[in-house]
C-alpha cells in the first residue's frame, strides 16, 4: 500500500509517496512552486497538477491523501484559520480538495505533521515509551504539535500545540495574531535579528550574530543570544510544566543552534516546577525537512 502526503508551504508544495509494505521507503518526491500570490484557486490547481505528475510517475492515482497545511481547519465551521498563507483563511479547504481530487483528504497543521513523523519514524523511534511527544518549530515562525499515543491532539478549537502564541514578554513586539510579546515575537529567527538591530543599530543575519557570539567579540551579539537562551528556557519549561512530554523534538533553523541543548537546557532547569531536575530528552529532528511531508502521508 502506498501512502500519499502533501506538504503545502508558502513557497513550495511537496508531494511524497511512501511504500508501507517496504519500511516506508520513499517511492517518489516531487515539488512545485506554490505561487500563493495568485490566490486560493491557483494553489488548488497547483496541488492537482503536482498530484497528477506524481501519479504518472508512480503508475497509479492515490485512493486518499494527507495534507500538512499552514494554519488549521476550525472544527465547527470546517474553514481554514491561522494560516500565514492568508488566502487560505476562511476557505473550506478539505471539502474543496475532496471535490477537486475525488478522494478522501485528511488535513493537519504542518507542526502537527512534523511532530507525528518524528514520533513515529524519526527521533521517537529511540524512545518507544514516550507516550507524549511535543514537536517544536523554531524558525521564521514558532509553532508546535502535540502527539499522544501516536495520535495528533488537535484540540477542541483545533489549536492544540500552538505554543508560539502564548505571551512570553510583557509589552513585547506586536504579533500578527493580535497579541504582543508572543513566543514567536521573541525567539523566532526574524525576532532575534530584529532585537540585534535595535540594540546595535545594524542588520545582521542570525548566523553571523551566532558566529560573533562564539568569537566573544560583540556585546550586542552576546545580548541577543543571551536573550534567546533565557526566553527559550522559560518557554520550554512552561511546556514541560503543563504536559510533561516524554520527548521534545525541535525543528526549524533556530532549532539547529547547539547552545539550546546545553546552556539552553540549563535555563529550563531554572524555571521548571521540579526543583531544577529535567530529564526530558530534547533532540534535533531525525527527518530534517522531510518531516512535514512524511507526517502528511502518515495521517
């Protein structure tokens, strides 16, 4: 049996077909540009075009398909919400895809798909006793996905795992969600670069800021990375205090910073409600940027 998944991103759409009879080996992977500026109907047509291209290569059409999406379906209205690809919001995307493709479609937030893939076939394979797995995305944005007993917990409002939109900094930067000081506005890549520019008066990429921090030559770089570590420790400790997962996997570009797993881990100890004892495995993802599309196929 072949498992089909689509990862719908802001700039690219990726399709992967996995062979469930052969250790989930990848049969085909293919991408097309999303071209989201052309609108919702165009995105749907790009999805159909990509599926048709993959079906021709595989030699068969899908019988059902999973989608990792930015944003999420509102459980009651079945309309998309919270998507940074704005033209998807307010659209009955699952129904429209099912009408377009003529097959059953399952949608889940991309962070949830990341968490599911890592729990089932990624880092979670080394932690089979971890009933609760939380997948963190720290990159251009900050998000999260919650998996319990190998099942995504979407939640009553469909916002299960939305760690990135809790207030972390009082009177902080305004967020597109309408609040200010959200986790995303403090420890995402763009937020850290913005902070560096505010304190130094110059623009640098996070990569250069980190290099200058490691060289010990730039006090503003030191302040920026110190800010990341302190707020990261506070935000992750809240996750552990509330759901106490057996495994946390951290994806996204900011998640590649090795300091998060050493000095950042020590900051978690400062804030956890467990007398400073933290034994939670906190790991980088095993599947890299494949996690989203693999998670979609596993839906």
